[in-house]
C-alpha cells in the first residue's frame, strides 16, 4: 500500500520568511496530492491540492510542486504570518474509492 | 467546498458505555466515507472505509465489533464505539467523497472522545 513520508516534523520561521515542507510517496498509482492545515482541536482543512498531470499549482501565498518521477511533492508558503502557525499534513491517494494516506505532519511555528 | 458535519464535537463517557458519532454530508451525496482516528500529536490513521449500503472495510488492527460503522444513506454515516475504554479516547474524524468530486475528500470537524 501507499506510504507517505513528511519532513520536517517541526519548522520554525520568522514572520515574512518562506516555509517549505516536503513529502515523498511510494505508490506510483497515486494521482491526487492534497495538503491540509489542522489547527488545535479541529478537523483538517484543505488548503491546496495537485493532481499528477500538473507539476505546479499556486494560490496566493501557497504553492505546491510535484515531481512524479521522483515521487515527491512540496508545499511552499511565502510571506508567512503568525496565523499560518498550525500542523500541516500532506496526503496521497489513487483514483476511485481509495482513502487518503497521510504523512506524519509538520508543526509550523511562525514567530512574529 | 462541500460541507461535512460531524456530531458531537466532543463527548465524555464512562468506561463500558457506547458512544455514537454521526457524520453527515450536507450538500452532496457521499458515496464513500472514511473514518480516521488521531491521537495527540500524531497523524490521522485510517480506521475503516464505508460505502453506502454495504459493509465497512476495516484496516488491519481495527476491531470491527468494537467500532461499528453504518452507512445507511448517501448523506449519513455513523461510528459507534462499543464498550468504550480509556484507551479509546481519541479524536475521531470522518471524511466523505462524492460522485462528482474527483479525488477530493471533505473532512468533518472531528469528535473528541474522552472515556473516564
């Protein structure tokens, strides 16, 4: 089955700096790669996703890149703000009714 | 995005009692629902997959007789933790996929269960 590795487990950045979180996956059949932000006591919220037919996607300060050959994808947050502080999870799934497999999460702290 | 509502958001119960958690898709038909469990400072671990009208498929190590899942309609799935014990205390999160949502999963807000 799918295995998703995520690094780093914790990340501290100064406000205004960029943050990068990286994930690798094992199943070449996976074709959907979402990123979730989870705040304390709440469910995960989708912040951006990318499909295997696209190499990069951007939404304002957030971007995701995908390298299918190397089986890795990354989340980039630019101009970080204190409200970006949360736990971020990457995930992967193949098509159909397959579940998402999550990485272990990255706790991002943005220091004002 | 689509809305998934989960209830209750938190529950405290005594050891040995049963607790039911509901997951509803409010504005779409959820053909498949997934139940995850999350322990503090850990990732989401899949417990089971349920398709409307059929029996749930449980992940290895998850007791199907302890965690009863019912997906009787396209908008509602329930998870019942039977004879709960303190080690069942966790954050339970459902997610739903619809026919028209290719790839995307929509998550509920989660239910925090504390067993005393």
